[in-house]
């Protein structure tokens, strides 16, 4: 969907397109609490909340992050799930690639290869 659309891509647009194609499906958007905290700064976050349940992988105290956010309906659309704590964020991965630093052991080898081959996240 994002490749066909071209230009800048936004999570809200992608989720809305997916929802339009799969009307009976419920979508889950997996984020860490760091991304959840930044959600108000994303492009049209209320559309993200409308089209997906936010499955939140706790990295910090989840309740404090949710309480601080003002996106209508957000609290009802969050489902926390337990997983081993691994403090690796997508923001850090992109920043490391942009600076030419290694992401080895931070992502699976096929993902690292794809990022390199496609020239993703380079300035």
C-alpha cells in the first residue's frame, strides 16, 4: 500500500487503507511505550486510534504514559502485552543507520540486509 501510494507515508493513511480493504478485520498496531508517548506528535493520531488497537509492549510504566495523552478514545484502544524487555527502539535503529552505525544484533540479519540494500533511513 505504501509503495503504491508513493511520497511521504503516514501510519494513519496506511491503517485507513487497510481497514477499507478488510472491513471485518481488527488491526493491532504494535508500539513500545516510547512511541506511545510520542503519539500526539504523529500525523493525525486520532485516525490511528480509530483504525487500530494499540498493542503496547511496555518499556516504562504504561499507565503514566496513557494518562499524559489527550487523544480522544486512546485509553480504550490500548492493550498491553507481556514480553521480555528488550530496550531497542525503532527510533534508535533509524538513527543508527542514518549515522552509518551498525545495527547488527539489533534486528534480524534479513532485516539488516533489506535496510542496507534498499538504502533505508540514510540522510
